[in-house]
């Protein structure tokens, strides 16, 4: 049994608001798991890796991505054929890993491609990508948000929803995604348009939970946010107009919230003159409101995850760490923002293996030039070094 000792670094373990100086950990090369963590002195193994006084933190867990989408388009490029879409998805996975994301929850993929790619990854046939919690196609009503070519399952009754979700779970969906409201990318609907009904969503929740899986709802405005929470979803995605009543219900039920600040911020920041005016206006009009509403819910105790909606317009697959910056700019501490990645692991039910650098967890970690607890932008370092299961990623 071979082991590798990593030493001479400063450690942010993902759960403690401190940087441990002169840290080290020992990784079992066969399992890719950490066997022991410490600081001071040095443990010796057959293989030793000197990290030269740099800063180590856990790999990022992004709980909201769309790997089949093209962020350089206004509609996500879902009209592409399956081969082009697959090539794009693999390229996007490489970008995520290089940027420091070592695990994703996909929240809607054309052609169920994420399910296929996850299977290939588990078989060792797809390397240098993050681990994937796949969703397959998302569930939406006819004419609803996500009714794009090759993308949404169209369901228009509780019975249709039951059949569709059962089919998705059979194919390999591990994190169901459905659409409770309109959104930014769809012409002709708005954030406050309720879409799937409570009854339709309850059926999806029931079927998902019967299989021990998690279920999320795209829900930007009201009454759709309340409808989704009332249906019993595990997480609200976006939640831009979450109100006090909904916050109290989320606290009572333990519902998570994935804000995706960067998805809304990127459109007015980068897309003026490049996207239709109606799409830019939707995003710009919501930005100040969503900051205020989400931070208010967070301060009351709602569990906030790390997720970016990567793949939406001008929101590419290198920007996960910008989410930390935007949260800090709204009043969170660096530590508060960074621990949203661990909260993603808890939502995804992988926190026994990922999210912190502890004994028996996988050695997924980043090596940075600066301390992220001092400057949260340190995680945005372009040439950061990424390790997956104790092995340096070469891309």
C-alpha cells in the first residue's frame, strides 16, 4: 500500500475559520483518501510532495451547472446536435476542473448527456473531469422555462410528471430538477410566472424521495417559490424574490437555497449589445432585489449552497469562485462564503467523503498562492494547481 505525504503548506480545511501553518497530510494512493492530517514537523512516506508554503483548501463543489450549454449564446445553444453537445459538455467539464471545481450537481442537460458522461467517468473512460451528480433533462410545462430544443421533459399533469420522473430515475438521474417559475432566458415568461403546479411538483418529490434522491426547483419569483417549497423540494434554485413567509417555511423544512448570484450579475456586466434587450433588462432589474432578498434569508439561517448556473449567458465554466466574491461584497465574511461549498456537499449528501480536508475523505484540493480567508479572490487564481484524489490534474 503506497502513500504520499504532502507537506509545507498552509491549510484551510473547509470547516474551520483559521489557516493552519506548516500543515501536512498523508494520502493513501490506492484509495485517494486522506489518512491523517496534522501540522508541525513532517510525516515521511515513500513519496513526499513539498507544496512550498502555499495555501491549500478543498476542491469546490458547484451545486448548479449546465454542462451541455453554450454560455456564448442567449438560448444556451440547446439546438445543437448530440455529438456537438457532447463535445461541448466534455470541454466544459475540463474548464470546471481546471478552475478548481472537483464535484458538480448538474441541473439540466440536453439529451441526458450528463448521465452518460457520469457512467463513463465511473468506468474510468472519461478522465480529468469533476465527479458528477447527474440530473438528466429537467422537467417543465409546455411553453415553460426550459422548453428548449433537446432539453426539457414537457409535462402537463401529475400523471405525466410521475411517468417522466420515473423514466428519468430509471435512466440514472440522481438529482431531479424541475421548473416552478419563468426565468431570464425564456422569451415571453417572467420570474414571477408560476409554472408547474404544486400537485405536479408534489408527484415529482414523492417519486424522487422514494428512490432516496434529491430534487431541486428553479424558482425565481412568487408564487412559484412558495409552490415549490410547499411541494417539499430539497432546494430552491435562484430564489431571487424569496420572502419572509418562504424563509420561515424553508427553515422549518430544512430547504436549501442556491442563489447563483453570478448568473444574474454576468448578463448586465458582459452582455450589453450582445443579447436581446429584453433578456438584459430581466437580469438587470432583478439584481439589487436578489442580493437583498437572499442575504436576508441567509442572515435568518437559510442554508446557502455554492452554485453558479454555469452555462447560462456569459456565465462560463471558469467563474465558480466569483460567486464567493459577490457574496462577500454583500456582507458575508470570506469564511461564510467559502463554506457554501461544504453546504453544497451536505445538500448533495456527499459530505461524508467531500467538502473538507479531513481523515478518510477524498484528497480533492486546490493549491493557491494566497490565503482565501484573507482575500476571497485568491480562489480565482487562473493557474491554481488542482488535485483529484491526491493526483495532480494535468489539463
